[in-house]
């Protein structure tokens, strides 16, 4: 038995390939960050669907891996020192996978920190603000009579999109010519504004032309296309 197989999470989601990295996730923006990263760097992995409608995220097995009850999370049987590593928080997982694979995070110290800066920008700004737009525009918050919360998040999301658009002016990717974990972190959330939140007109997405250009290039990558649907929906599994 692999040492990782002793982890409680494997009781609910048994591994068919226990020697591979185990991903517990859904194709949400944060989940897509990790599945795309795994596809990009070529680490063998097995994807397990965490059904949040069935409250899988609150099960004792999942909480044993992630006490914060959020996806994504991973269990790597070949972690540091050859020991299994359980890890949650999508940003931390991206950094870990970049260092494990030696890919998509610059070795140069200055460029490395600049890349991490944009990763943190997504985690602390774009992700939370775009998510609030989704809630107040598309989901439960759309029925609130008071529209001030929605407008607050719309204004901030437009500002953040403007920051990103300016950054991408004259650049192929966020860090220039080199594709990195910064792009993998940011672009699923930009995609979500259109695909999930239907906020194109609300946020005037078309006017952020550099963002649209880079998003299109990202969506054209085969590893991205594979990662967008991991774990697969039950009917297509």
C-alpha cells in the first residue's frame, strides 16, 4: 500500500492509480487553476469529483485533507523527502507544482517575485471581487432589492480588469513572453465572468481588448482545453 493510501480521504475517493498525484476538485475557476497546471506540466494525476451539492466538502474524509472545506486540494504520494503531501489552497498548490516540476515559475529571483505578485493579485483581488459580481448578478444576490453591493463589486472588478488590461498591453502573457502560473491563476477567473456569470455587458468586457486577446490565446492551448473539464462531469466520465 502506498503511504498516501493511509490518508482518510482515500476511503471516500479510492485511488485507481495510487502512485499518481490525487486531485480533489471541480471545474470552478479555482479548481481549473490546478487541473490546467497539472496538464501543462505533465504530472500524472487522478481527478476526483467533490460533489458540493451533496456536501462532500463537509465529509470527515475531505476535512481530513482540507479543514477549510474548499476545493481544490491534492494528495501527492511523492511529496518533499519522498513523503506524501496533502495540500489545499489553489495558490499554494500552483507554487508547489511549479517547484516540483521546475516549470512555469521563473528561476530568476526578481522575475519569480513578480510572478508571485500577480498570483497574489488574483488571490486577493480578482478572484474574490469577480466572485462577488457572480453572486450578486447571477446567483442568490440578484434578487436583493438593494443594488449597492452589486455596484460596489462591479466598479472594483472593472478597475481590476483595467489594471490587467494595462499590464497585458504589448505583452504576450502577464510576465511577457513567458507563460507562467500567473496566467494560470488569473485567466480562469476572467473566463468565468463570461461563461458562468454572464457579466459581459455589466462589466463591459469587450473594451478590455488585451484581456480578451490573451484569454483567447489561453483557451486555445490544448492543456487548458483538457484541464477545463477536470474532473469530468458524471455523465461524461
